[in-house]
């Protein structure tokens, strides 16, 4: 029923289950809808409760692409777009797993850098969508690393 690490290493053409497709599509729905939702409120101070700006997800993505931290925070969405393309093309599953592993530190830095503002539903939908999409491939990477550590020691 479930593929093992050995099957994933020996065969590049392991068919995906409907559960993987369902989790991916649910994540894709969250991810796409997050660009239309309010994501972060920035600029609220103690002396001015009505000052500041509420940014939608697409505005946050645009700002992240043009920020000085583009290499880390701004690279999340391009990496996710590449992951989505490789998922639908059903090509190079090992590179797709590498992309999933590369997205995680960028997500962590994104959470750290956006902690300055008041987070809204769009940010959480964006984060949940990405984690749902990369989850199955990320689990394969973790299983390979754990297997390597167990066999090494």
C-alpha cells in the first residue's frame, strides 16, 4: 500500500496515490487563494492604532521579490512554482524532493522576517498550502536521511 524508501530509490516511476494528489491539490488551493487574502498588517504603533497598511498576499509576494532578502524570503514563491511544475510534469522526483527540502529554510526565514507585522489569514493559508504541497516529498527526504544515519552508525 505505501511505498518504502527502497522502492523510491530503485524506481523513478513510483505511481502517486490518490491521497498524495488530494493533499497536493488541497495545498494548491490554499496557496493560490492566499494571494487574494489579507496577509500582513504593518505599521501599527502604540501611539497610532489606525496607522499602517494591510497587505494582500500578492502584494507581499511582490515586496518579497524586490526586498534585500530576495535570496531567502523572496525565493520561496519561485521555488514553489518550480515544484508545482515538476509535480504536474511528474518528472525528476529526486530534484523535486531536493526543492522541497530547499523550501523549508526559506519558509523559516520568511516567518522570522514577517514576525514584525500582524499576521492574517492569507499568510497562514500561504504557509499551510506550501507545507501541504511539499509534505509528501519532504517526508521522503526525511526518511532517506534517517535511513542513512541509521545505516551509517
